[in-house]
C-alpha cells in the first residue's frame, strides 16, 4: 500500500495560543517512537513553538483518553 504525502497549510500559531499533547504508547515502542518523532518534527516545521508541545508516554491504549482529558482540563 502506498501512502500519499498530504501537505497541510501552516498553522497560524502567532494569533492563537496552541497547546498540543502528543500521547504515545510505550507498547510496541519501535513503532510508536517513529510516529512520535515524525509528529513532533511536523509540528515544529509548521511553526508550533516547542514549549507549546507536551509529550506523554503511557503504557498502552487504555491510558490515552485519560491523559487526553487531563490535558484538556
């Protein structure tokens, strides 16, 4: 299966205070590590300041929604 490279317009971070959580499972870390790195790389390339990005490591999939809710609150 071939995956297309989808280009999105740059984020307008100057006007809005962006707060982004990257929630990564440590289960199957060899896969999730590359996803984490690419996600962070893309956000930084699109102009999101590094101090607006928080990375959370969780043991598995069940913890992801809990961390997401805590990040929003």
